[in-house]
């Protein structure tokens, strides 16, 4: 019976860890896309903005836990 709480904690940690790796992978892919867009266009700023914004949102939400600031008792 004492193993159940540990298993639940480990499952929760494993899920968070998996999500973290998925977000890191998404950031990696977005960075590669940014690189290839940047070398294709002479002035790539407008082409890069969606990727820059997407990366910023991923970092702010999943690594900085921004939305948790607005939930009661989360900060």
C-alpha cells in the first residue's frame, strides 16, 4: 500500500519529464526552421516572427509556468 503514492508521483514526474522533452524537441525543430528561413531570405524578419513568437510562448508556458501565476494558490 505504501508503494501506490510513490508510483503516482513517479508517473506524474515521468509525464512532466516527457512533456519537457517534447517541448525541447519542438524548440529544436523551430530553431532549425528559423535557420533555414534565415538563410533563404535577404530580410527574413517577417518570415521569422511566427517562429520567434511560437518559441517564446513555449518557453514562457512550459519552462516558466506563466499561467500558474493566475491560478489561486499556484504561486
